């Protein structure tokens, strides 16, 4: 007789998984259940619920990464770098001119550009404010010089690109704040759907027999083991789970007689999972962060000077 779901289905504390891994695990779990004819039929409502939850989680995860805005920001950061380099090159070229007026304009422009101090990184939030100040300095003190040596359009283009970086950074930050709340909620819904599906799989095992369900049980247990192994889960969880078991009240004899991983009320259900992702490893931010130019926790950049 089946006394505990753990006898047949290995568990995993989903809140310990990084966002991307959590999504992949739930998606593959759903797919494996759909591929088994018996489980697909007997647990269809639960599988459909999990699929809906996984799709919602995927949408929130994509929004959190904000890949579209990140691509735009990266393009504008590259353009900004080239424009700044072009202004320095134009000033140096003008200084070497045989025309005294052009050389003087180049010298004044070069002096204004010396206010520019490139940040440690092209995606440093201070860079946007830094460029804005230099552009304003050029417009206010070197307007005539820029006209003399043909640098007015370069400065105007630099201001436009810099403002684009600022606005897209601001929008991405807002999107990420909204997406973080959406993702926390979506992960919780996915965990609840997983728990419900697991319990109904156990019902199918009781009803149809272990042998008929053996293939899908092996598939799901293999998936759980792989996710744990590939993500260092077992290295930092087993010891803590053992400690939590020892912290159970000693005067609760009923609790002591039950298996360590069985719920206190005797019901067959998963271990508590809140799915908020807050306890994910410290490497999560790095692994889930978008490519160049998109730090998830990035502070809002300085607003360009008007």
C-alpha cells in the first residue's frame, strides 16, 4: 500500500531553483506527463492547468529579461561611443589645420571635451549623465566653433542617442519591477499546479497499478534528479533538510513515527513551496541577466541635462 508520494515521485523544493531552471523544469514535467497516454488521460485537467501556469511564467520571465529594450540600448550605446570618438577626432583634426580660425575652434572644442570622463563601463549608469553634461557644454560654449568645423550635427546626434539610452533604460527598469512581481506570482501558480498534478499522479498509481505507471514515474524521477544534479541542488539542500527534520518538536510523537518527508496531517502532497524565487543562488542575477547593457538590478540612470 502506498503511504507516501515520495515512495514513487521524487520531490524538489522549487523555490530554490533559479528562474530559468524553474521554468524549464515545470515545462518538461508537463511534457513528460502529456507523453504518457495513461497519465495524459487521467490527469488531463491538472496537466492543462500546469501548461497554462508554465506559459504565464514564461511570459513574465521574458518580460523580466527585457531582451527587446536591451538590444535597442546596446545599439545606442555603440552609436554613442562612436559619436564621442568622432568628436574627439574632429577636434584634433581642426587643431592641426593651417587655418588659424579653424585651429582655434578645434582647440576650444578639445578643451570642452576634456570634461568628458568615460566611465568604467559603457553600460555604467553614470555614463548617460556624463555624456549629457559634455554635450551641453559644447552647445553652450562652442556653438560657433562647431559650426566652423562641422561638428554641430555630431553633437545633436549624440544628444539624441544619449536620450534614447536614458529613456530605454528607464522603461526597462520599470518593466523589470512589474515583471518581477508577475514572475513571483506566476512561479507560485506553477508550483501549486505541479503539486496538484503530482497528487493526481499518485491517485493514478493507486487506481491503475504501479507497473502501468512505471515508465512515466521513471521519466519524472529522472528529470528531477537531472535538475538537481545539473544545478548543484543536492549539494546545498540535503544538509539543510536534515537539520529541519531534527528541529521538529520532540513531544510530537505522532510526527516522529511518520516518515521524515511526510506531511504532518498524513496527506500525500508535496513539500511546501512558495515559488517566490527569493532564495535562489547568488549566481542567479548573473546567469539570468540579459547580455551586455542590461543589469537586472541596474539603478535608473541620471536624466540627461536639458
